[in-house]
C-alpha cells in the first residue's frame, strides 16, 4: 500500500465552526506532514510529526491544531478559521531516515477547504 | 528569501519533443533534490529525485541533471506527451534531526500540445 488518504475531499465551513481533517497512511512511515497550498503556489509546510511527536510548527496560527493519534493517522483540527484560510490542505508522509528515501514525501490528494 | 527558484512560470512544448524544466537553488547545504508533478485539485506526485553526490539520474522518459557548482538542476522529459501537461515543482531538502523539510520552488506549468 503506497497511498496516503485524506478525508473529506471537500469541506465548506463557517468562521464559527469546528471541523477536522483526517489523513492516513499504511506505509510504515514515521514522519507525517501538513501542508497548505493556494492556487498557482507551491505547497507551504505547516507541521511535521516525527515518531508521533510534533517536531516542526512553522509558526501556524493556533486556530489550526494538529494531532497524531498513532503512527498511521494525522488529524488537523480547525476552529474559528478565516476566509483567507481557504486552500487545499495536503498531508504527506515519508520514511524517518536519512538519505534519499527519507526525503521522498508521498502526498495525499488533499482536502479542498472553503471558509465562508 | 527564496532558496529554491523556478524562474519560468510556464513552458509550452510540442508532443514528441523534449521538455526542459529548470530549477536554481541558493543553499549549498541541500542534500537531495526532488521533482513533483501536480494536476489541478490533486496532491503532488513524486516523479524523480537525485542525491547531491550524483550529477544525473534517469527513470524512463525522465532525467534529472544536477550541476552543483552552478547550483542548478533540470528535468528533461523525452519524448513529451500530452499527459505530461501539469505543474512541475522542484524541491530541495537537507535531512536534520527535526525531520525532513522540503523547500519547494514556485512551479512551472508545462503544456504539451498534440
């Protein structure tokens, strides 16, 4: 299984809502990532989890709250978002090792989020 | 400060010809370079990569060349096919104890015309 899955595919939420994005991989990868991507722009790193511990937070606002319940799952909890947070949210995973294999990140299809 | 740059936002090529996508970087500490392909409304798909100790890596129609002295890499697609039309992102990485962090270029939109 070489797939990263993400649910839901699309999400529309109001600024007062609380919602969660989910990501799952069964490749035995121990590093998992959240990215945000706006149209015509490159993916922008938000968070990195290594061995289920948060290792990088790229100064993301607290209205985004990541969670890694186990080595296969990654969640992103959303609360009080702004319209400018509308974007494609991508999850990725990679082997937790140095060398080329550790740098190859496998991306999920993304969740298209619209904040009204 | 953009550490990875793709200076051509778009490229148009005839089917069957060669596509050459370019990427420049500024950080000499990068160890690995990767190319990703992205279709609209989908996640990026890993295409090919190269370690900084090599100058060429080939996989089928795709070849990546690395010129460390010029801090430049390129992706060659031969022959180009209409299905190759997508946005191509160059990415660079240097593994550290915080976990791998990819730095992406701005992307080049390739259009292969029949």
